[in-house]
C-alpha cells in the first residue's frame, strides 16, 4: 500500500495533476477501466461497455442545467408564448456541445481544473476575477435550487422547513461517501427522474403540427416584443451557464479520464446536450398545450402555480409529475453547482479535492461543500427573504459572467503549452468566436434590460446585433491566417499520450496587444455591469 501511494505521488509530480487521487483506474457507475488499458476497443460491444463506464460528467452537467431556474423558464416560455420558442432550443445544441467539448479536452489533457488554469496562464488578477465571480454566482444559484425544492414540496403540502433540510442532508450524504463511483451511481438514480418529462408531455396530449412548426420556423407568438426578446435571452442564459465549464472540466479530471478516452467523453457530452434540450422542449410543450385557451395563458407566476394550474386544467397527475420533476431538477442542479464550487475552491487553494478521498483525507473540500449547502438552504428558510430578487439576480449575473468565462475558455484552448496537439482547429475557432459574440450580445441585452426596465429589448437586439456583425467581420479580416497555433508533426503522432507537463515548468504566454485590449474591455464591462446590477438589487430590495 505504501509503495502504491508513493508511485501515485510520483506520477502526480511528473505531470500537471495536483491531487494524486486524480490518477489511476477510471471507476464509474457502471464499471472500471484500468489505467493501462488502450483506448481503442475492437468490437462494438466493448466500445459500448467503455462508453457506459465513461458516461457521467457530460450527462450530469447537461441535465444539471435543467435545474429549478431552467424548469421555471421553460414553463414560462410555454405558458406565455406557446410552442413558438421551441426553435431557440434547437440553436442551443451546438452552443452547448462546442463549449463543453472544449472543457472536455482541457480536463483530459491537462489533469487540472478550470480555475487553476486561469490563475496560472493569466495571473492572479484574472484568476480571482474569474473564480471570485463564480463563487458568488454559484452560491446564489444553489439558493435558487433550494427555492425550487421548497416550491415543489409546497405543491404536496409539505412545509419548506421540512423539505429543504431533508434535501440539504441528502445532498451532503451522497457526496461525502469517499467513493467517486458511489456518488456517480446516486447521481444516475436522480438523473432517472428526468425521464418524467416523457409522461409529462404525453399526458398533455400535444398536437404534432404546432410542435413541428415551433421547432422548424423561428418566430414568436404575438410578434417580437421586449418581453418576448427578454425571455429568449433568459432561455439561453439558463441553458448555458458559467458553472458548467468549471464542473465538467474538474469532474473529467476527478474521474481520471485521459486523452485516449476523449472520444467517449465527447459522446457523453453530445448525448447530454440532446437530453437537456428534449427535457426543456417537453416542459415548454406541456405548459403551452395545458394553458392554451385558459385564463392562465400568458400569465406565468412561478413553478408552484404552474403545477397547480396543470392539476386544475388537465389532471392532478400532471401537476404532481411537474412538481416532482421540479424537485428532482433542483436536487441535480444543487449537487452539480455545489460540487463545481468545491472543485474550484480546491484548485485555487491547492487542497485535496477529489470524490475518491474520504472525509478524513479531504476535510476542507467536503467542509466547503457542506457549508455552501447549509448556508444556501438556511437563506431559503429565513422569513420574508427576498427569494424572487435572488432568482432574478442569478439570471442577470449568469448572463453577465458567461462571456468572460467563454473568452478564457477560448484562449486556453488555443494555448499550445496547455493543449499541445489538442488545440482548437481553425473551423472550431471560427464557430467558437461567433458563439462568443452572440453570448456577449445576449449578455448586454440582459444587463441593460435588467438595469433600465423601460428600455426596448427589440431595439437593443438590433443595435448590438449590428455591432456584432461588424465586429466579427473585423476580427475575421485581422486574424486571417492565424486562427490556430502551430502544432508539430511529432505532437500529432503522440496525441493520445500527450499531457500537459507540470504548470511550474510552463512559461506564461506574453499577451498580444489585441488580447490585452479585449480582456481589459471585457473585464471593465463585467465590473461595471455587476456594480450596476448590485445597485439595482438594492433598489428592488428597498421597494423602489
């Protein structure tokens, strides 16, 4: 046993891996892949067995994004605008896949979490800028998950003072087991609850024609309005969140996935993207059909009133399924977001941060997880706590921080010292840059409309959209021929065995003038936007 520990520590020192618990066999919910095993499997049966073991990080991060805020937003879209916004979900599939595929490569190749890479490659200022904002956003997001648990339980007449503490204890219990495979099995059991979207939409008895039209023809019921445009922004913001980048990269590292298994983890991510969109579409279709022609059409309140409305206008079974789905989604979201926070804490402070370790071996890691869960749950139970304000703040803050998180991601995936032969291909840089530009525009619209409630969202969409088009053309002109770093032929040959060396041995890249200007502008925007949102939150809290 002593010799094995010394061998693990030696491997950790010879690579960038910070915690030697991140080295060794891949132990998933459905089996084990030995560290020495080659990534190529000859038969389809063996490949499917390998995929079953690898599956987890991508599926969990995607389904976890259909959390309490997601369920409420999709329900609002269906209740207020019918099936006319289903096309937005289709467009989100490539966005989800592109962003999360990049963190898959970062995790498998570097063996280091997202927060640590930002600190090491961009410096302490940008590291704290990124991770500090993430801690605040994640904490608020976790609070909204417990709000979801409380609302779902209230439908069944269970007091939040009973449901929320039970939910908190359950989350802590499944996480501090000291076995990654046990935690992942429990997460798969909870993920199974997402299958409730199937009976949910079946019991609503949707008509195929309007559903297909909603998927295939972009538009919005009643024409484009400020509220409609804002809801489109909200759908994007609740489906693509900064915490996803941090969680999946760290979870890939913790599961010990290496470059030879990247193809399998990509499949896991793609499957997760389709699962999350199917779930979102089912909720949107259900509320669209159920409330059509009723007094509740166009008058969304909250997730609990949706469940009650479904029970009143369709059946009690439908209302109960929606409430259970809300609780299940909240638990998944709370677990993933809290774990993303704990992983980032471990990255930043250099402490042991692995689900392979017991409580005794990683007390600070589990203590952070427990503390975040307990404090977030406690806030929900405070009488007259501004829960509605917290929910609104999460949506606005997530939309504000997403562009900066995506920018760091894109820069890291073009850093040869970090990814070697796994850096982005030119076509992927083009696609990722377009996506980043769109996210910036949506962030600007969300922030402006939150701070200045009377502004026309449609006008903002036209103004910022035009600026985006001009900016993308300019970027394309000035960066032609330099869309991807050069990778040597030898690196390409050693692709499946190449891993980032210890960070201390890497020379921090000297940023170009364009990069410095872009990062400074992005940082200034984030700081000003967060400050203005904070002032707005105080005004709302005081009733102004």
